[in-house]
C-alpha cells in the first residue's frame, strides 16, 4: 500500500477501536468512578510500557516533557474521567455527538490563546453547533440525561484544551501523556471508590479496554496523522459516532431521542463541514510543475 492508503487504514482502525470505549464502559457493569479508576490504571500501565519500548529511556522522555507533561496529563485526566461518567448518565449517541464539536472548540481556543484568526466558516460551524447542542440538551431535560450531556461538554472542552497544549509544546511524547492521563484519572477517582464496587467481570472488561483497544486505537490515530491530511483524519474519525451507538443499541436496546437525531444532524454538519471544505481547497490547488 502507498503511504496515503496506509494512513487511511490506520485512521479507520483507530476510529473503530476508539468507538469501543463507550461500549466497554457499559459492558463492564461498573458504576460511578469505578470504571474511571480501572481505565486510568490500565492506561497508565499500557502507555508507560509502550513509551519504554518505543523510546528506550523512560526517564529521559519524562525529563524532556517536564512540567507540561503533568499539565497535559491532568487535562487528559479530566477528559477521561468526564467521558466515563458521561457515558453512564446519558445516551452514548449524545456523548459522542457533543464530543464531535472538539475541533470547533479547538479553533476557538486557538483564537483565544494562540491568536489565530477564526475563519468565516468556523464561525458558522460554531453557531450551528450551539443550536445542535441546545436541541440535544432540550431533549435530555425530558429523559433525565442533562447531567450526562453537560459532563460530555466538559470532556470536549478538556480534549480541545489539550490540543492547544500539544500544538504549543510539540516535544511532548503523546504516549507518555496518555499514560500520565491514566495516572490522573485513577487519582481523581480514588476518593470516590471502594473495594465492593469491583467484580471480576468488570475488571476483565476494563482490562481489555485499558491495555488493548484504547491505547492501540490512539497509537494508530497518531500514526495516521503523519500520513494523511488533518481533514481526512477528522472525517474518518467521525464514524465512531455511528459505530458505538449501533453496538449499544444492539446490546442494550438504547434508542436516541428525536432531539438527538435533529441536534446531532446539525452538529455533524458543523463538524464535517470544515474538513470537507479544506479537502475541497486542497483538491483545487494546482499540481506542482516540474521545472524544465
């Protein structure tokens, strides 16, 4: 395969694996902060080992990351904790749709902190996303999922904030950041858990997620970003919005509300519009000519 074809394959595999995060949390049968704690512990183990294998000197990588490694890990701790809680308190479709506005929030943060100009289409996407979230939240008022929707929004804000950190501090090792995130997720959950919350089934399910699907999915995602364009990554990554709710529907018979379909459609138009427009611009660029 060409590098581009490999990149497309990697991001497809990444999207499929990462779409299973919500499924594993539900399948574990654990509640409250218990799945967060196990997810954090197993992510810490898997990503630390991965960094040790790929980079060799773990202490040198930690020293190179410095204080910002902890900052980024703490932000990831917030996003990971929020995600596991949100999946328990609202529909998986709501969580993933609200999280799909992450690129739009990242653009806003880039404007605030990196002084990057907001393009007109980004402003349209922001407005459309706000309308979509309002419709979803309005539907959740009737079904009792409002708290979960708000927690999912916190997750999106944290993920977006970390993108800004990674752009400003490009030297940060991504796998070790995820490992640090696992440490903070476990630390955040520790005060709220007790031994009686755990059982063998839940531990095994979260072990598969924390040691295999979650880290491997994120590793393939990182590899894909080096081979294909950012718009292609954004577009293909959105398939998890379809995969996870379908699996949850098949297993748990969870059907999203009408408001989720309406608001979600607006959010998807906003989220997909930008990468589609950027791909269109890339296609319209003239091919480089070879000087005679």
